[in-house]
C-alpha cells in the first residue's frame, strides 16, 4: 500500500486511540505510533501501554504494560510484560509475553514463552519447539503444528492439527485430521470430533482416554432454506433504506466497489477495537458518558452494515453479469437478496464471504462519514 491507502485507516485509528487516552484514568503512560513502518528497537523501552498500527511493525525492545499491534506483518522479538493483542496478515512472536497473547492473522508463529493463555485465529499456526505456553491454547485455524510445551489445555477448531509436544491438560478439538507425533505427551484425555481416526505414533503417550466423536452434519433441506427468513428481513430493511434515503444508500454502495482492501481493514479494526474501548471506558464515571454514545454508534454501524449486505452484493453481482447500474435499483436489491441466499447456502466459505462484505460496508460507512466531516 502507498501513503494514500493508509490515510483513512490512520485517521480512524489515531483519533480513536487519542480519544481513549484523553479520558483514561490509568496511571500508566501510553505510546501510540502509526505509519507505513513502526519499530521499537532493542535499546528502547515503552513505560506503559503501546499501540501500533502500520504496514510493518517490529518490536525488539520492551513494553512494560499491554501491547496492541495491528498491521500487515508484525514481528515481536522483544518483551511484553503484560497482555498482547496482535492483528495482521502475518505474526511472528519470538519474544516473551508476560500474560495472555491474542493473535488474529493469516500466518502465525510463536517461538517463546507466553506466561498466560494463547488464543489464535488464523490460517496457518505453528507453535515452535522453543515455545512454552503456560496457560491454555485456543486455536481456530486451517492447520496447526504444536511442537512447543503447553501447560494447560488445547481447545479449538482446526482443519488439520499435529501435536508433537507435552500437554499438561486435555485436548478437545474439532478437526479433519489429528496427528499425535512421537514427542506427544498428553497428561489428560484427548476428545476430538472428526470423521477420521487420529494418527498416533508408537512413542506418543496419552494418560487419559482417546475418544472420537462423529461430526454432526445438518440436514440438507433445513440448512438450504435457513437463509430465507433472514434474507427477506434484510431485503425489507434495504428497501426501507432505499425509500427513506436513496442518496446515502447510493453513496455507500458506490464507494464499496472502490478500495475494497482498505475498507475491509478499516471495518475489521472498527469491529475489533470499539468493544475494547467501550469496556475500558466503562471502568470510570467519566468514561461512562463517552462509552454509551460510542456503544450506540457501534451498534448503529453494525446494523447498517448488515442491512447494506443486500445492496452491496447486488451491485457486485450486477457488475459480474456485465450489467452495472450507476444507482441502486429495485432489481439490484432483489439480485442482492438472491446472492445473499446463495452465499448462505455455502458452508464456511459463504459465511466468510458475507463477513468480508460486511467489513467492507463498515469501512465504507466510516470512510463516507470522514469525508463528510472533512467537507464541512
């Protein structure tokens, strides 16, 4: 991305974090950095919380409190004394985390000590042999290799998972394929939901029972038509928006086809960070006066984003069929409702596609709001 692609994202992130700082009652200092590249070198120490948003983030120094990092590629070679939240395209953690670690990223590698729990949502997850997770490990991923020591339980939903290390608690996962390698030492039971039997090396040990359950497959007829009522509700809501404020609906739909990646990233940051901000603000009476309007705005944006699914999908489908419309029409709304139904019938991929489109709509709404404020 060039600088123009970061413009709206940086305005949103920095203004949000600065507003949070202005009413914070915490005694610790907070450092906020954003840009194309953010770096904390080995000789630098952040006394307090650290918030970073950039295309590339490198943390080689020390953060004495919490760290919140959002970007394309994030690398932690230093030390975070408290909690860490990492959101990005790729995340490499080669430094010690003093408490819980939360990661949402495409490719994830953890190679050092996490003194609390580790929760990961990602495409590919690798817990290296040098890693030690003292708490529980929660994973939702396409594939995972767990070679580092886990002090607590392993929980999650993983496409394929290989466990090749010591686990102090139980293993409870839903997976297509479970492999217990030669170095696996499970102190508790292994309970897995899968259509396939686990692959267990002769050297692998399981102190408890190894129990498999067949996955529950929904009835095709029920699953196929489960979208009808939500689809009709969204169609009706979008028709109301169309009739009440056609101009704003056209602005949102038009901008949704431009800067898709930027809008989805802004939407993701908004969806993730606003609840965190509301929770922190509710800790004080002063913050309560800000938290309630912020929560109301958050729910309003989510509602508009869900309603906006139908017209935005309709525009995408009209473009795909080489029948682009310059404005939202009744036809495009009905086409969008059909598209919503088709995506709802596709397991997993369809839900991910709908979620991605909703993030685009959220980002578009924020972008339109920022442009309106700047215009005034």
